[in-house]
């Protein structure tokens, strides 16, 4: 009897092995002015450099217009005012004049044509930030708690997040060569052909890898949705260690039950001196055990789900040279950002600014892009912090700067108090159409209007001041973390959404699918009776997501996943 042939590696694995520096022919392509797009293989390499090739889907009927998305690598989402100013200029000069804050505390540029790509990336590097590894089969932007409101230990946690971000960066020299020098390296030269990254090896990871740090009780970056999570344990404002969480992830595919959203398991406690070793241990477990034959089954969450917690504990202990201790008790209470002016624990001020759908732009009466640019230019000591809820915090504001910043923002129509409605503040959407090639339905351009419609339903039912976390994505990949929302709309086709209910406010429970397909015009009529029952039957202070999980969903027939 012949042994079964090993499953074939994916095409991505083959091209990584063939060009382990990840150089592809990217530099050669943009050095020829006749080119307006990259080859399919270069598009895969491009991701490691922080960019996706896309095309404007609104224009497809009249032909294909190639545009690039470029994402910064901004550990913990912390930028100096000067760096923010650079990003603002680049968005106007090369992008579509907007800055898109992402759920990973980064900024994306949309609508960049090929000729603008290199000068844009070069300028980001000159600002001492990078785009390397913002996408691709590597560690992505590391998340860190953005708010200075709760504990001085945030500084220690942020420093660890920064340390881990640097330690997990790939070392290829192709990045510098392409984007700074503009030179195509020789892929056939022995040193390039045989390049092996000291951490990632020659073929990097089977898929992306996501790391987050959080300080309970605040879970403002949905820690359990990450491959690797560090839950800070703080005593008397001092960091004493981390509970380690592994194996979270949002992405799934419609109609494929072998793919699913998963919350991370918390597998033990360790002291902060080992944070880099532990990060490398978990990353290399993904490198060594992740599925390289099926990209839909390649995330670390499937390794953890299939091999179990004990396997992960043993491997982490062995690779990091530690012995994980039992978890230290903790509790999460909220995933929300603090909006408006607040006092930081060090006595300075900070301002949480709501950014609708994460899109910083000048629109209508509110010229947020211009206003923030003026703040960045005039108040160089202010730190710009991007939140994983796609908002901005202006931090390190002195008492004397608070009023002038308020006046400046007000002059451009940007509110600092009562910034938006309770439903909008708790909402989040992925970009989807017209830029994302995977979008099956509208998301960013759709959700604000849908929220206004649902607000009317809530007002009618006496639920007008009820916070309900509502998220949408254009496809099941889950970029806006829809499977944690109290109500989620996940695109299936134009104007059609799968509807999920039952997430919670602390980000500790996955929601469940309620309706496999709902047409846009039916949404209010479908949700109204559910919200009406909630209004009547809820326990005191019970949230919509909790009631759905406790009562409503248990009465519903199982819906397709
Ligand atoms: Fe694109 Fe899907 Fe991510 Fe939305 S969730 S940005 S449609 S990949």
C-alpha cells in the first residue's frame, strides 16, 4: 500500500521559497514608467512591504484603474505630531485625500497609483516609521492600549509592545533596497537566493500573525481576536507580568464550516522580562505547525484549536525557557474608547475624537483632516494615538494648550463634546467597496446610513439612549471584528448581509449567526420585533447582546454558518 502523498503547498509558499528576500520584481516594475500595475506574484510580495494592489471597483464598467492601498507600521498606534503631519501630506499628495484609521491602530492610504507608491513609502521611512510587515505572512502592527486614563503602567506596557514589534520585524534587505534606494536586487545572486530570516526562516509564516497588549479591565482592542495576546497584570501602577492568550482570530469563509471565528485561550502567567522570548515562541509555533497547504486553514487559531492548550503551554515553555504559572485573575468590562476631554493619570489632558468609520476627511461641515493637520503643526508636543476602534486620541496636552486646541477644532466644525450619537460611537465598519477586492457588499459607505435607520427604530421603541455595538464588513474575513458585535452585518452579495447577534460589551463572547441572508430594505422590519421584545423582556440594565445570547438566539432555528 503506497503512503498518501503529502498535500501540495500553496502557491504563496512556492513563491516565498523561490524569492526569500521578498523582493519579487517590485523595483523593476516601478522603475519602468510604462507600468501601471504589478504582476500577481509581485502583488503577493508587495503585501510584506505594506501594500495591496487594488482597482477602483466603482470604475470597473469603464475599464480597470489600478490603485494601491498602503498601510503604515505604527506600533501601538502612537505617532508624533510631526509624523502625523507627514502622513497627512502624503494622503493629499499621493492618496485620495483621506486617512483611514484601521482596527490595528494604523493608517491606510487608498487610491495611490503605482508611480506614487515609492515616494510615499520612502517619505514614511524618512519620518522614522515604516510599512514593512504591515501586511503579509508575518507579524502585523502590534496593538497597545491607547488611553492614558487608567494607570501609569501603560507606559511600561507600551514599551513592551514596541519591543515586541521590533523583535518580530523581518530582516530582509529588499525593503530598503526597493523603497529607499530604488534598486531591484538580483534574485539569482546566491546571497539573495539562500537568504534565511533569522526568526521567520526562508518561507516566513503560513499566514498573518496578530499581537496585542491590553490592560484590564479595559479591553479596547478586542484582545481575544488576536493570535497572541498579552493581558497585563498591574499592581499599584506597576506591571508585574502578563497572562498569555493564544489562538484568536476573526476570519472565516461563507459556507465553509471548517473556517470559523475563534477567541484566544488564556494559557498561563509569566513575568515581563520574558515578553520577547514568549512572543518569539508563539510566533515560531505558528511558523512550524501552521498549515501551509491551505491558506483558509493556516492561521494559528487552527493550530491551537486542533492541538490544544497543553500542547501550546509545553511548546511555549520549551521555546521561551520559562514555566508558565497559573493565570492571574482579571476581568474585562468594556471595549469602548473614551471620547471627549479627560485627565490622564500623569495630570496632562487627552482628547478622544470620534472618527466616523475611521475615515479622516474634510466632509460637509466638519473638516477633520484640515483641523487635525493644524493641530499637528501648531502643537508639536501632542501625541496622536490611533485606537483599535478607529478613533484618534490627542494625548500629552498641557492645561494651556487645551483651550486653543478646542478653538482650532471648533473652527473647522470638529466637535469635542457630544461628538456623535450613542449608536454611531459604538459602530465600526471595514472599508470594503470601492477599494477592497474581496468586498461582496458595501460596508464603510453603508453603515452610517443603516445606523441612522436603526436609531429611528430604537427611538420608536424607547431604546434611543441604549448603546448597541453594531459592526459591518463587506465579506466574512472580519476586518472590523464583526463576530464580537452585538449586531453584525457581514456582506454576502450586493445589498445582502448575513446577520449575527449576541456579542457583549467586554469583548469576551463571540456572537452567533441569526439570519444567513437579509436584504437591505428588510433590515428594520426584521430587527424591529426583536428589539421590541428586548425592550419588554430584558432584565434591569441588560444589554441587547446579552439578552440575545441568554434568550432570543436560543429560540431560533440554527442558521447556516
Ligand atoms: Fe475587505 Fe472583507 Fe476586510 Fe472588508 S472584511 S476590508 S471586504 S477583506
